[in-house]
C-alpha cells in the first residue's frame, strides 16, 4: 500500500435504470487518489453525484463498474474502517449520548473490556466538547450537540477514513464554524484521511488540503482538483484575511458558474 495512494477511485461508474430500462450514468469515470491523512472536499451543483461518490466509498451504494480501494483493501461493502457523518445524526432517541456512541464501539471492539470500551466512548465525547453531556438524551440536546454526538460516534471507531456528507448543512452559521474547528482539531491529532461533501466554497477552502470540483450530472466526473496551500493547524481569522483565500474562492465560484452556464445551455438545446 502506497501512502500517496491511500485511497483510490479509478474509473468509478454509477448507473441507474430509467423508466424505459436504460442505464443512466449518474457518475461516469470518477478518478481520484488521496494520500494518508489528507482532507479533500468535493463540491459541485446539486444532483451532480457528490453524495453518490461518498456512499460508494462507504460501501452503502454498490458501484456499477470501476473500483475503490481504501488502505489497500477494495471496497465491497460497509465496514468500520470507513465512518460516515451525515447531515442528520440519526441518534436513537431512547439512548443517551454515551449509549449512542457505545453502540458502535461495542460492535467494533467486542473483545475489549467494558472499562476499555467506556474509556473510548468517554474520550470521543470529550474531544467533541460533550464531557458534561454524556448522559443527555437527544431531546435534551441542540442540533449542534446532536451532530457532535454523531462525530464522536464516527471517530470512536478509529476509522481509516472519515466521510462527511454535508455535516453542517442544518446548523446555524456560528454552530457551523464551531463544528468545523472541532473536526479540524480532531484531524490535526488523529490524522484521519477525510472526504467531505459540501456546497459551501468558504468551508471547502478553509478546511481542505485539496478541493475536487465535479462536473454536472448525469455523467459527472472530476472536473478540476485545486490544491489549497494553507498550512495546518489553521487559524480562521488569519486565513480569511489573506488574498490567497479569496483567490481560491474566486476560482471555485468561477468553476461553479461555468457549470451552471453549461447546464442552462444544455436545457435550452433539449427544449429545442
């Protein structure tokens, strides 16, 4: 396993049948490699297949053709080596924060002692800022706190890859920024290879090592990959006061504008 090809997606295709039985390729020939510990954001217009790519890596969505390899093993289904944080944390309402995180820990570490498993759960909740809320139920927590539990549940499994599907999409801007920094602080320490789906250019530039820009769907693929040159750990105030930040942002918006223009032209042609 090469460290510079820790994650590989090669010629990945996902097709669904239309009502006439024809295979429509939502994603067509998606190619990307990631180094170990890298953070990549995937951005593109709605419907381009961003979440489809992420769920294929997670093993939750079967690929039509091509291949995905994570840490030297081909993805053939879901597994604890890939942890997913969705937009909605989907916590079990009758369980406390501690018990929601413990559910996965108990499955992944069945031979560890009860004390060791409890220590993993407590550590994970502590690093996301919930040391004083471990015994709270979801109904007693804000949306941001619930999402912190979702993040704790993911990192408690010690995954080789963390998959974030618009994890801050339902949160207000202040909570969003707080959780961005929670994720970055965890990754600075844990060095987990991470892919995040986002619609937010500022979020992508601030958090990422590289940004993968997807073309329009159907038939979406990697359109351009942009390197982000900021060092880690990152300081939000310093980064957002640089000319580089706004140049990265401009390039992202330009790509998205070009994709939107292409979509409009394609619709005009289809309408005759």
